[in-house]
C-alpha cells in the first residue's frame, strides 16, 4: 500500500565522529545505511523520501528544521522521522506506523518493543517544529504539542538499536 501523504525525513547531518565516518556513508552488509533505509521505506510503500545530510546543523531537530525549509511540504499529512543510525528497522514496522497514522492523522506514532519505544517516529505535519524547544529537542516538542502519543507494538527489536560506533554492528 503506498503512503503518498507521508514524507520520510532521514536526518543524517552528523559527522559520525564516534563511528569514524558520516553514518550515511557507513556500510552494512555491503550497502550504505542510506540505501538500507531507502530500500526499507520503498518496500513499505513510502516513496517520498528526503535525505537530510551535510547540513550545517548541531542536532536532529535543527537538521529537521533545515530540511523542512528546503522542500515543499504542503502535500504531506505526516513526517516519518527515520534517523540514519537505525538502518535495520523492518518494513513491517514502517507499514504498521503508517497504517495507524492514516486512521488517526493527528497522533504521534512510535514503534514499541519489549516495553520501550524506539525509532522511527511518525508525526503529523501540523506539529510546529519551529517553536522554541528550550534546547530540549524533538521529544520536548512532541510532549508539549502532540494531541496524543500512540505506541504501536512491533516485533522488531531493531527500533531500539542505535548504531553510533562500528562495534554496535556486532549486535546486528
């Protein structure tokens, strides 16, 4: 099922100091993290994808803000925020988030595995990412603005796997 009303934003502007190279260039089984994520998104029915890389930003929220200024977002109901350091998330997880979002597009949807929420997160485009977050980041904006936050149970432990260093790949 295509999800044409959803834009996937892949924040990837970090320099990858802990990893040794920018993570969008890092390889996993011969594919870049970027290619892994794009393939997952396409398999799940998301074709509107924006890779937010090489921006002069300091954190994920500022990268998202910079990206949103670069593109026309008028036709999207929601943004799937898919950090580059989560390249192992399953297409079924993306599908579950997007399907739930289409039923209730005012909500924020997080994947939930083994009593923990993870990434990616799907937010409505009506959430104002440009308000003052008091240096608390996206989570603070979600907590203060979201009409509701809904955890979607998934059988995908990779939503919790944040790959920051090459040795983190040993757990894959």
